C-alpha cells in the first residue's frame, strides 16, 4: 500500500501558488498585466536602472524568462531600456509613465490579496504569526540553493 501525499507541504504549496496566481491574473488583467509580469514592475520601480542580468540573479529568475518578460513589458509600454553607461552590453530598466501609473494599483491588488490570505489562515489558526510564516517560506525558497554543486 502506498503512503498518501494528501498532507505534503509541496502539494499544498503548489496548489496555493496556483490559486493565488489565478486570482492575481484576474485582478491584474484589469490594468493590462499578468501575475508573471507585475513583479518586474515592482522591482524596476524600487530599483531604477536595474539591469536585466542583476534582476535575474537577485531574484533567482532564469535569464530567458527575464528577457521575455521585459520584452513584453516594453511592447506594452510599461518599461524602457537604456544602454548602461559603464557596460555597453547591458541595459538599464526604467518604468515609463504608464509603468509608474500602475505601480500603486499593483500594490493595492497585492495588499488586498494578502489580507485575504491572512484572514483565511487566521480562520484556521488564531495564533497565526505572519512574520514566522514568511520566514519559513523564505527558508523553503533557499533549501535547494547550490544543490547542483554538492
């Protein structure tokens, strides 16, 4: 008889991730973005002049995915690329006026989604500690760092 995986952490992380992404996709569609794009707007807003390479490295995103997302955001008019003054092979990313305009709208959508998540979790556990939960998720996100090198 095989062991049931109905209560495995990875299963419920994947399901929760899909559900949150679908909800964000629906809400962000109203401002012309998707759940896979909004993150770039936030990072570029908070780090004007960030290069695509640095963005991928610091956020553990495949360079090909960064390139595709940035290209889409440029085509949609949210982002501009400028040659890097010290490295002619690199491009710095900045938001356009359109990108700057949607930034607070993205934050509003994310804050509302986070409030729903917290309310749902607190309904299950009134002692829910958001800081500890986020720290646990952060730890999980780094479990496989450099695993290919070991």
